[in-house]
């Protein structure tokens, strides 16, 4: 190291730096201190906080000032040990450049239209109708097509071997003689098909008529296996050929009932004409006149033994004796006749002797039997309800002697009850023990 700057005489001294950032410098950190000018001889032992290594500038970065009269730097031979390339070159020899955030648009030139990888795109990039260019008319596989691909008027193809001759008649159709095959194209646009005729030359028809638009004038012969359906509406069918049968399965939308049986919705209603001739009498005749011919006699079933009981609500025949006299059960049927026996203690208040019959049921008394061993004369009052209407008053016993026989009263017609579903009661004038037996009919 020179002691003075060359050509200036300014003293230069050197000494090792012993501390870095306030700590003893490591062996790898010991550097020489260079003092130039008037600072020569001054002891510098600590460089202070020094930012070292690569990084961004901060307060501890050592400042370097170039002399204002120093020679201009006209060229750099290397930057960061790399020799900068001149002109366009590979980026390994280039310095990185940061583009400002407000940099104006930079034009980009592509040397190739090939894009490797995937590129996200937005918007519509196809035409509404795509043009298709075919290099060959051969299509391998299946192609879905839509639309109508047949002509409204189908071409007719006649075989090359056809022998056709003749003239045209007055209505414009040709009189054709010879033998040939006639084919027409189907409405589905598929292969041609031959026409079919019967043995007399008439064309076989198997078609569905358009709704209310197609009219057929003349005679149409339909084979037994063919079906012609009529569309809904007021279509005029015409008249049936004479003596031709028709099978009608429904009348007014309902299948008619046929043969003997019960009535139903399919039974046909019959109304007699107002001027219909008189119907013959069926067993009808005037009162006090001779029995008319064909009269219907009403009779009874003669019985010498009880018949088998029928179920309630079923139809039964009337019963008579062998002479035709009707058998009559008095008052009520057996199942609606009843008997109730009640012992009344020595009390004088109302006591029930026949229970209430239920809603709407009257108990009409047909027989009353009273017995007692008491010897005191008294009156017995019969009422058709508790505190109800008095129906009968009896003096029994009628003297101060115990009666020697029961009191039996038969009611014909029955002693009726005024109010339904109430109990018959008895009131005694003397507290005498009595027994009451009552037979009654259950009526509505």
C-alpha cells in the first residue's frame, strides 16, 4: 500500500479493523482500514453497524461517492461477475429488469401460432352455421340427421324391361297395355315398394284417413283383417247396404243389457204411445161383478203343522187352515208379547209394575192379575207412568175380608199406554202386600 496518493502527496495509512458492529471481528471479518488525507493517524477500531452481503439498501449501507472530477465511466466489463451481452442474446447473460406498474403497453410479436398447453378463453368463437367441407362423399359410421328428406311428390321408377303401350283416354289417364312392375316411394323416404292389387286388379288400400279432410266417393272394399277408424267429430257415414247387420256395443255410451236379468243402467226405457191400443185386463174386474177370466187368486198356505221360522224381514206366506181360513194371532206376534210379575211391599207410594219399553215403544196391557192375603179393604190405582195419567181404579179387597180368589182382568182391546217409554205404576190406599202379574204387547 503506498503511503501517499500518487501524484497528490496525500498521506495514506492502513491498520486492521478489530471490531465489527461492536463485537470482536472474526478471523474472516478482519479487514484493513484505509485512512486517506487529514484523517491519517486517527485510530479507527470499529466500523460501526455495517450491512453486509446481498440485499436491499438500508441505513447501515456504506455510502460511496465518486469524485466530481473523476473520469467518466464509459464501459463496464462485467456486472456481478457476468459479462453483459450486447444486443439480443440469451437471458443467462442478461440483467433482470423490473417493469414499472404504470408502464405503457408493450407490443408482443409471436413467431409461431402453435400454443403448447391449455389457454383459458371467453366469448363466442363459432359461427351460427358451421361450414363443412368434405374431401370425400363416403361416410363411415352413423350420422344423426333431422328434417324432412323426401319430396312431396314421389318419383315413380319403371323397370327397364317394361313393355308399355296404349293411348290416353278422355279423362287424361293413359290406357296402358303390357306387363311391368310399378313401385312407389314410401312417405318415410325409404326404399321403393311395389303396389299391391287383388285378383281383379283393384288396388289394396291400407291407409289412415286424415281427420275430416279426405273424402272417398264410390265403393271401398276393405279386407276382413283391415280396420278403418273414424275420427271424433260429426262425420257422415251414410247408409248401410240392404240386409247388412251392425253390431252396436254401446247405446248412449252405456252397454245395453241383454236377455233376462235384473235392471241396471243398461236397461232400455220403453214408453207406451198415447194412442196405444188397450192392454188386455190382467185379473182386473169391477166390484160386485162376476170374476173375470184370467183373474189372479190370492190364497194362503194351508198348514197342519208350524212352518220353519223365517228370518225377520224376509218374505213369508200367509197361513190358513185346510179350508182357507186365515190364522190370526191376537194383538201382536209372539216375540212382541211379554209378561212381568211384581211384588209390592206394604207402601202407599207409586210402584212400577211394568218397565219402560225403550224409545218409541208403548206397553199396552192385555191382562192384569192381582193376589193378596190382606184382609183390609182398599183401592188400587193403575197409572201408565210415575205420577202419570190414571187408567184404572180397583176396589180390592172390597171388604175387610181376605179375598179367596185372585182378581183377573182381560183387556180386549188392550189397555193402551198414553206415553211411550214410560213405566206402568200402581198406588195402594192401604199398606197391604200384593202381587201384580201383567201381560202386555209391545207396540209402536
